[in-house]
């Protein structure tokens, strides 16, 4: 990649894609500052800081880049679309008709994506109504942030938030199609990294007040770089299952006979497990902001005040969801059947059921390694923030996983584009006939 960076300015198409991606992200960030009609923006920010800390609103606000605390038209962000896509993936595995539709090819996948969009609209309506009711209640504080409460405000808020979320979804699709990288992932990453300036400002303030030393800042950056390096190492690691294709003689020509491999990523589930786990843990705290049940509130305080209990449950949920989501997106029977149809086989393993059992065994082992790795990365910052370290980490493990993972994917797609351009230039210089694109 480093030796190809210098050639980026000389590739007009890549420059256009990078510029388009940047402009779309700027449009998204500008929309974050457009408030919902009928509310007091300053009041909602103040109440959010007082009542929403440690609730599910805190997580949603992080993924929306601060749009939720401003009650912006983009307050729901891309989370309804992500939720709908995950639900649709589960339904595809549960209903054979949907699974058959997905296997039809591009047409089937377009239908599945269309159903996901319909689900996004439904989720936006439900979440928009809940947010409208929450705003009318002053985030559980009782303070008024809505100028004129009632069904007029609720309907207008639902329509505004639904339109805003669909517009954000459209921006992500346009980036994927006309820009570089996965648009939805880049929007989430941009929403997270906008907190960097305030984090640096807080560090500067702590140094000026004497609460943090220069040595402490250096230690924070060293540990942060070590965690990032560890994430990069694991995210780029694969378990390669060797695959052999037999030779075929057609007339006077011999086809096949080459060796390949089936790559299985170590972290197969990505960042979905910590998102699910944190949402499930914080949901009770969110509910208790609206109701007052002494027994439940005491149980919630015990859970969130004891760092060991909280992180033990958090890590257990991450491991559970890692296995669960891996089972949803990977089907060893389908992988083994595809190998058999293409004439491939794993050396020493019989095709069919034995190959499926072998892949399932390997997948179970690397899923455990990936689940433990994700749990470690998500839990370790919370321990470093407590005694005796007291290191002010402004980004949790989930945020680091998303930012590093999306950055790696973005760099890989840019590198693939550069390799493709180099291949086309080589063909043109040599006067060779070949395909216009070479997908790496």
C-alpha cells in the first residue's frame, strides 16, 4: 500500500470517488445540527447530559455522532437500517422461502434488501414515536423541552425522524456505490471519531489543572497504540482450510489441479456481539429512568456499580452473541455443498457430511478465539479507568473495534483499486487483450 500511495493523485476516478465520499460525509455531519421542529435544543442538550448517561441513549448517541443529544433530524441515524438488516438475516435462516430467494442471485438479494428497507421504515416509526414521547417527558426528568406537546408534535417528529434516517441510509448506499468503502460503516466511524477533538480538549484541561501528568498522557497513548496494534493483528488474521481441485482432461487440454484455501476470519462476528451485549445490559437502566421500582433499581445499582460483576456478564454476553451470530452468517453444510459442486475437497476429509463437520469444528475453535479477543478488547478499557490506573479513556473497546475495522476495510478497498488500475495500465502498455477489471 505504501508504495502505491504516491499514485493516488494521478488516478482521476479514484480522486472522484474519494471526493464524493468526503462530500457525502460532510452532508451527513451538517444534518446532525438540524434540530427537530418544536423543541428547545439547548434544554435537550442539558437534560441529556444529566439523565441519559449510562443508558441506551448514550450508545445510540455515540453511533449517531451526537445527533440524538441535539434531537436532530438524524437522531435515529443508521441504527434502524442495521437492526432491520440483522432481523432480515435471522428471518432468512428461519424461513426456507426467504433462503431460497436469497440463493436466486442478484434479483433475490435485491428483494431481500427491499424487505430490509420496509423493515427500516417500520422500526423508524416505532423508535420515532418512542423518542417523541421521551422528549415530551423531558427524558424522564419532567422538565419541558417541547414547546407544544400533543399528537401534532408526535406525528411531525415521527415523519421527520423517519425521513432523516432514510436519507442517512441513502447517503450510505451512495457512498458504497459511487465512493470508496462501505457507506454505512463509514457513517458510523465518522460519528465516533467526531468525539476526538473534545477528548483532546479534555486531556489538555486535565493537564492544565494538574489532574493528569504528561507521563500519564504518554502512558495513555502507548496503551492505546498497543490495543490498536492488537486489534489490527487479530482482524487481519485468518484460518486457511486447504482445498484441492482435481484435474480434468477435456480433449487435449488439462483443467484444474490447483490448490486453494477457504479463509475463515478469526473474528467472524465483527462488532455485532458487543453492540448486542451492551444494548441488552443497558436496557434495564433505560427502563428504570421512566419507572420507579425500588427492588429493580437496587439490582441495577448493584450491577452497574460493581465493575467485576458488570464486566463478567458483559464478557459472557459477548461470547454468547459471537457464537450466535456466527451460526447465523455461516452454514458449514452450505460451504461443504459448494465445495462439492465445484469439485473441490479438503485433503484427507471426505466430501459432504464429513467436510461439513470438519468446517464446523474449525469454525467453533476460531469463534472462541475471536469471542475472547472481542471480550478482552471491550472490557480492558473499563478496568484501566478505575483504581489504581485512573486512565481517562474516552473511547471504549467497541468504538475502537469499529474505527479500526472500518479503517482497515477502507484501506483494503483503496489498495484493491490501485492494484486494479496498475493491472489495467500494464495491459495497455503491453498491448495485451484482457478484462478491463481484475478484482483482487
